[in-house]
C-alpha cells in the first residue's frame, strides 16, 4: 500500500488534478468556455493546481510526496508540449 509520504502517493495525487481538469474542459464545458479558443489553457490550469499541491506538500514536510507530484507535473508538461508540437 502507499505510504502517506511516498513518491507513489505523490505521483497518484499529481495525476488527479490534471485528469479532473481534462474531464471538466473536455466533457462538461465542451467548447462553451471563453478560454477554449486557446487549447493549452486547461493544461496550464492543471499545472498551476499541481503547483499549489506541491507547495502544500513541502509546507507540511511531505518531501517524498512532493517529489512524486513534481515528477508527474514535469512529465505531464512534457507530454502536453510534445502533443502540441506534433499536432500542428
């Protein structure tokens, strides 16, 4: 099982906010939002939320969890960047 302060828990926590952001912008708003003319905005919002989570983890001395959140956030940014380059 995952410890409260582990890289795996941070990786899992770091994946929740981008997944939630994707669901909200893809299925709930579905081009009805004003910001949808800029396709990277939902991902930037998800990254910003992950940074808030990262700050919370570091403030509460959950260093391993913060490392997991940071790793997922950087991997997520890389994937979004690569998909945005190759879809042009």
